[in-house]
């Protein structure tokens, strides 16, 4: 089982930046995918970005060019650098870890972007 601990959320003005971190612990295999999803009030949880163990990344169209996902494999940590934030980026951001078909989720961290 994998445990995920997120940090880095907060309140920021539009145009500002935040960096989220998510540290994984437990039984972690070499082949895995880590990523970020978000859920705004009254909306479904949606994909933001993922990064696999060989560095391949994917982004939602809504965040391309503004968000960057990166990983420190030695620390089993994934980061999400968020720049040029918009009010519509306001949501609870969840870290996800996927390996051998099993998905684990963090507790979520709130990101609020004021206009």
C-alpha cells in the first residue's frame, strides 16, 4: 500500500504561482505513474498532469504552458509548479500514485486563486 502526503496549497492572486509537493511512502515499485488531479466545488474530479517512471508527462489542455510536473525519484516525490494561475484553477488538488493497477490518493490540498 502507498501513502501520499501533499503540501504547498494556499491562497494566491491571479497571475501568481504555487508549487505543490506530494511524497509517497510504502511499497513502491519501479514502474509507476504519479500525478495530480483537481476537484472544484460542484464539479467532478479532473485530470491535471501525470509523470511516469521514465519521465513521460501528460497535461490537461487547460494547464499546458502554465503548469509543470516533475519528480524526484530518489525521494518518491512529485511536484506541480503552477504559474500564471487563474481563478478557474481554484480547487482541491489531489496527488495520485498508480502501480500494478492499484491507485492511491492523497488527502488533497486546497488551492484558491483570487481575482
